[in-house]
C-alpha cells in the first residue's frame, strides 16, 4: 500500500475498497423455513399466536416481553389485552400470582392457544 504525499490513510483505504468488486461474492442468506414463518409474520395476532405455539402458555407480561424483544415495533399491554380477550384464537388457561415492583401480589391470567 503506497501512500502518496498529501494523501491520508483513510482516502487510500476508500480508494482500495472502491476498486474491489465485492458484489459478486455477497450471497443472500437463506433462513430456515421455521424461522421465516415466525419472523416473517406481519399481523400482531398472528405473531402472538406464533409465540404461544412455540413457547406454550404464558402470562400477559411474558407475551408482551417476548413480542417486544422479537419484533421492531412493539405492542402495548392495552393492545395485547384487547387482542387476547376479543380473539377466539386465544383461551385463558388459568391464573398465577405475580409480584409487582412495589411488592404487591396480583393475579395474572395465563394465555394459550387451543391444541
């Protein structure tokens, strides 16, 4: 790598990168079909159904956390509550005691999908 007087290292590196033909070597990554089916979903109710099928029955807080960590645009607890209670795809499986940040215990419904 010869650097001419007055030419800095960054300019030389950019010049070298421009001369390389990298587009011929880059290939699209093919995702396994199971991952593509899970991460390719667009509708929130389909995404929640996929989470419950993969992970089994979960509390609303766990569903909300998994949803928001998996997809770029998250869901609020209000949206999730409305979706779970109004849609026939989701059935309540039971209740569990959850302790909040203040130390107060409350009941949380466990949601699932029919088998």
